[in-house]
C-alpha cells in the first residue's frame, strides 16, 4: 500500500467507532440538537431481541455488534433532524429494527432488502456488490446521502461525495485517492470499481471531516432542534438560500461560535436564528413548530 493509504488505517474496533460517533453527536448537541434527541444504549448495548431483527439484511456479526452499541439520533425515515450534510438523515437502527418485518411471513414492515435500499445505493444493492461487513449509516429515500462503514478495513465511504470536500487540501486525504487502484485487486472487479470511485477515510477522519463542516459553518442548522435541516451556500444554492446561510453564520458567530465553544450561547443563538427566519425568510418558517413559537413568546415575557 502507498504511504497514507489503507495500510495506515488503525484496526477497526467497536469502541473507537462508538467514540467517534459520540464525539460527533456531542458537537451536534453543543450546536443545535436537544440532548434528548441523542439516544445512548444501555450498558451491554441495545436489546438483542431488537437488533437481531436486522439479521434479515444478511450482515456479519461484527456489523450487528456495532449497531447494538452505537448511539443514535432519534428519528424515522426522512423525519427528525438532519446531520452529516444537507438533506441527510442518519440511521436510527434501533428504531428501524423495531419496525422491521419479523420474518418472511410478516409483511407489516420492511424486509432486509428494503432496509438495504434505504441505507445503501440502490444500484449497488441490485448488483449485490456491497459485502456483508459494510453497513450504511444513513437511512431514507434515494436523495438521502449515503455513508458506508466497512467493519473489516475501518473506513467509511462517502458515496457521491461533493468534490469540494473530496479535494479540499485542508482536510485529510481520502485513502482511496492515495492508494494505487491495483491495491484493491483482491476485491471483485465491480466492488473495487465503486470503492475507488467513491472516497473513503478512516472512521475517525471521516467524522472529523463532518465536524469541520459545522465548526467552520460550511453547513448551518435552521429549524427547531427536532426538525432542523442543514443548509449550505455551495455553488448550486439559490441566491436567497445563500443569503440565509450567510445571515445564520453571522448569528452563530455573534453568539460565540466557534471562537470559544465554552461560552457559546446556544439558547440565545437558536432563538435569534428563528426570529431571523420568521421575519426575513418566511419561506422556511415551516421548520418551526407552532407550539414552540408560543413557548418562545412566553419566554420573552418572562425575560421582561
């Protein structure tokens, strides 16, 4: 392997992976999520009776063990707060397992194939070129971004990763861009093809990259914590969205993000972002709940 490629990746471990996810979730709760929306498994992991229902996906014991110990953001398909990148919903495998079909004769919930199509690229699922030791970290419709974690190599592939991240020289370089394609010759041709086309990083580096997008406000959250969406002013964004992103950035910086996270006024920041949206960008006011608006008004009266 080339220097900086797969040969340099630390061996995969459940503990290190869980720690990386927890660290990322801690940033999300510092910035916009409610701590109650982050679900932490009990000692020993989520109940086996729940997680074992995911065996229908045909994944390895290592994958199921990981899913049993990961924390999750409370949510359902295309519901709940976004995280990772704009339009992205991370998989709550605990909840998904609870709604999964209990067997071949049970058609009341999704089956293993359905679960894979919602968490992995459909074209790869149809071609059966994703090995059983790889699992999706996101869940939703075809437009939902896809992150594929490999429990054998300790890497995460960002499927169709934006070029501005893949080729950002201030970020860790993808191991798939360091290695020579011949280094993947031990894999079936179709699998090697998608792996080299879609970049991968070590698990720690991958979540570090996601953190950078929020720390540097490349992605900004808008909406009540339980329904927050992430916006970016990339080159494909509409002009008004770009203006909104810039305005939200100013609000976050005014409240102390990220020069000193210890003094960041999360409550005041989220309240000001909401007022900004309701007063100047009302096309996005659907991201806030009406009952939450009433609570805010009561809070303002109390302050007076």
